C-alpha cells in the first residue's frame, strides 16, 4: 500500500511538468524497495496485496525500467510533446503493473493484467513514429483481448468449483485439457510464444523508445509470471501435454532466429530476438522442474534489462540518423567508437556471454530442458548457434564498414545517454555476483 500511495501522490507532479523530480522520486522508490526483499511465502500482506520472492524482483524491475524510460524520453520534454500526459500514463502503467504483481487474488490479477493494456496502447498510438502505429495498437489490443476471454471464464469456473480465488491456497490438480488451454492461452500471447507473436514486432517497431522499453522490459514478463502462478493447478496434465508445447516453442525459437538474420530494421531484429528468448524461457518453465522455474525468473530479469538497453541504443542511432535501417546505420565505430563499446557490451549480453545474467538464465534453462529430455539438445544447439549469428550480424553490420555518405553533421553521445546505458548494463552484470539469491 505504501508504494502505491507513493505513486498515487506523484500524479499531480505529472501535470506540473516536473519531469526530473518524478524521475528522481522513482530512483528513491527503487532504492527504498530494494531494502524490503522477501524470501518468505507472502509478506507485507495488506488487503488483497502482498508479495513473495517472485513478484519482488519483477516489481523492482518495473520501477527501475520506468525511471530509465523517463531518462530515455528527454526529447518529449524538450519539445513539450504532450509531456504531462506522457508522464501521467507512465505513472499509471507502473501502478497497474505493480498491482498485477502484488495481487494475491486471481480476479484482481486478471483485472490489473488487462488494465495495463490501456496505457501501453495509448503510448504506442500517441507517441509512435509511423502511421502504421494504429494498426500495431489494434493488433496488440485484439490479440490480448481475444486470448483473455477464455481466461476470465476459467476464473469464474474455478470460483464456482472451489469457492476461493487465492493464489496461496492452490493445491488441486485439474485434469481438463480445455480448462488448461483456457488458462494458458492469454499468457502464451503475452509472452509471446511462436505463432502468437505477430503483434510483438509490429508493436515494437511502431512504438516510441519508452513504449518499446516497457513492452520488452515488463509487459512480456506478465505472461511468464502468470504461468508461474497458474501452472501449479495443472501439474499432472502438464506432465503429459507440455512436451508438445516445449518442442513447439523451441522449434519456433529456431525459426524466429532465422527470421532475425533477414531483418533490415534494427528495432525489428531486437523485437524478434525477444521472441527467441521467450521461446527458451517458455520451454524451461514448462518442464515443471525447479531449475526451469529459477532459470525463467533469472531470464525474465536479464531479458528485461538487456532488451530495454538495446532499444535505447537503436533510439540513440535513430535520433542522429533519423533511420533505423541497418544499411544506413553503418560504420558507427568510425564516428563514435565510444558508443560501439556500449553496442558491444549489450549485444554480447544478449547472446549470453559471461558475466551477464543472461548466461545464468540460459545455463539453468538449458539444463532443465536437457534433464527433461536429452533429445531437446539438438534444438538447443541450433537455437544457441543462430542466436549468436544474429547478434554478431547486428553488431558487425552496424559498427563496421564505411559510414553512410549522406551524413554531414553528427551530435556526440551526451552524459544523460551514457548514464542511461550504464544503468541498464550494471545491474545486468552485477546481479550475477549475488546469483545464489535465486537458488534459495
């Protein structure tokens, strides 16, 4: 409640255009929340809200990414592009996300899960770049709405059968395949799993930098968080059915990573690489073993920071070149070698090089998949190989070679942008030093 009131009283600041004050208050909030880690089942319970180890890290990630979004969107505040409304939407979105992760009740979880769709839709349609943003917003909206209708029916059915909606009281084994897919569908779209992923690249490419950061950083995590909470109802059924879904998501990951290599838009490439990571995450999570669960949590945090950082980098190029095409953003190492360092650091984190958190996540997920079935090793080999291929393609194409000859002037990297990249990269690599936290 304390954190929600903190956010609630920040809303008037949005309309006074106190952009830097809001950003600094969010930093204070993340540091304050950082001291309240919980290893117990549920702690700090008030009303229907409370958090455990799982939701603690996701809320921390949400607050952190939100403050980085304010930092990345300085252009809006400089040119006063409806910046009051923008700040208000970001605070509102953060409130909905925190409420989603804090909810201990299924219906409340569902309600805030759906409510978080509205601010992100307005962010994409209001501050996007191209006219296609309306189509992208509609895509995202209808994908999620269509898939979440069965979910609400499942929650009603569950309530009539068991007379409670509390997450901490789940201990039954439902064996209906129809109910299983009613529950799982909305999370597969939100993740997104291969074949339900068509809204994601579209939404990313059309969204502004803040929209992309929150989509990659937190919105995709709602899907995996929901699965972690709900899969315990279907353990016996999961053991029989999940094999198909695991194979499907791994093969989907390989296909999407091949799609990545054919992209000419840098933002689109990073958006598709999110789908690859989420395919591996879903595979590990559906093995229903402890390594898979822990690996998924680590991967969620790692992907949130890493993807968000890469979108910031693409936006820095976009603000200078006014293009995201990989054919125009060439030879950057000749112009700003310092930014090439950041490209290098975030791209190798994306392909899971040590000491990034992605490495820990992938080791845990790959182990859990091989424990489940050693045949998945062949798919994992291809997945890892092609992931490295598109990461190297992105880096070498954008940094090496001759730079674009139509370029006459160029602004150097500013201190704000440097801090922004540093605050993505440091947590991503420093959390590894305390990775024993996750294996508690």
